C-alpha cells in the first residue's frame, strides 16, 4: 500500500468502518455533498447515502444530542465538528450526560466526536484551540490525540468500536504534510486506546507529548544529538485513560522530564502528567519536572504572535539544555 497522509488515513478508517458495520453513521456540517471542510468524507454520500451521511444544521448541540440518542439505541454515530473549538456548544450533552451515563444505569454510549484542532495555520482563536484538558475532568469520556497517520487510522477504528464516548482530536497542521505520509499496516491496523508509544529511545531526558508536538520533540531530538544529549520521546496518543505506567517508566529511566503540549499551561494535561510524575517517580528525578505549553491567552491571529505563542523546536531545545545541566 502506498504511503498516505494523516487526513487520508482518517478518511480510510471512516470508510472501512462504514463498510464493515452498518450501525456506523456520520453526522456533521457539510459532510455530505461538500465532503467535509477538510474533505475527510469526500465521496461517502454517494457510497452510503443520506441516511448514513447526514448533513446537519449549524447546531453542535443538536448534532451531539442526536448522536447520543442513536448510540443509546444501538447505533455507532460519528459526529464531525468542522473545527473542534465548537465542541464547547455540546458541553452539556458530553460532560453531563454521555460521559457519566454508564455510571448512572449501565447504559453505554458508543459515540465518537471528531474534528480538527490545533494552531500553526493562522486560524485565530475560534479555529485553533486544543480543548482536551477541559474534557479530561469528565468521568466516562475517553480522549484520543494521534500524532501519526497510522495511529490516526488505527485509533479512530478503535474509537468507533469502543462502547464509551470518545473525543477524537485531529491536528489540522498534520492533515496534509507530505513528509508525514505513512504506509498503513495490513488489515485493520487497530491501535489500542490508552496505550502510549515510545517514539524514540534515549537515555538522558524524557519528553512526554502527543499530537503535533510529537514532531517538534523528534526534530529537537535530532538537533540535540550534536550536543551529546539523547532524548527519549514518549507519544501518549491517548490522554484519557492515560498510560501512566509508560510515563513513569521513561522518567525512571532518564531521571529528567519535560511535558510538551500545545495547550494553555494553567489546568493543562501537562500539569496533570507532571503531577503524577512528581507524586509517583520523585525518587528517580534528578531535576524538576518542566512543562512547555502555551501562555494563558487566546491564540493570536498575527503570524508573528502565533509563532511566539506556540511551543517550537527552539523553545524545546533551550529547555532541554537548561534541564540537562541542572
């Protein structure tokens, strides 16, 4: 199989799950005739028809509410947010109902809400956010953030087959990067939810990350080789449930850790991961745990300001050098 892009891997996962399970359907804005804002559903209306590829009104609350009801009746809905920022409009349905519903009376809600997240594309505040940390406080919700094409395909398939509501964040900066094309594995290529991946083996310092920041970490690791600093890079892939065992294992090995995420630093996933490291691997640490995130401001539209706002290779290299000499 020829290598494919991140967005094509997502499209492939959706198509294959629609083919293999007639309970799967999709609902979202412009996903039918137009084929989706980023073309993830192109051609699917012709193949599967309007009963399974449903163009919705501009109401994220209605989309998610409809999907929850369908999931409770035995279907497998996939909701597409044009931009994941607008998932906030469906907060009540997801946080107060879909997530804790199984706890209430044993009713599963096999629902996926997917959409493009992240900055670096000059989309400003309403089209560039990373709201994953907002939802990690919600019992019953699973949160997945793939950083590679193969993981995007395998994790989306696992999410659609899961009995729980899964929030699936796709970084739009990764969608069509030709250098990130990958060959897909044979068969389903399922990737388990809740299992991190050791993306690079190293000895001196651990970078724990996910999504687009995975590639920032890997590029920084290549640059730091000239300094004799050997980074280990752990790709979480799933934020909730967190693969805490993998996090603690890499920190116990290297004794130093940077948690790198593209989100505002206060109340962040990075803060939660850092706290777990400090609580459960303190005896192995040779330096403080460092968070490298975004400042607590809206995401700027100005290219210059957005570049200053986002974590990047230069910022990570500087933090690594600082921590390595602690």
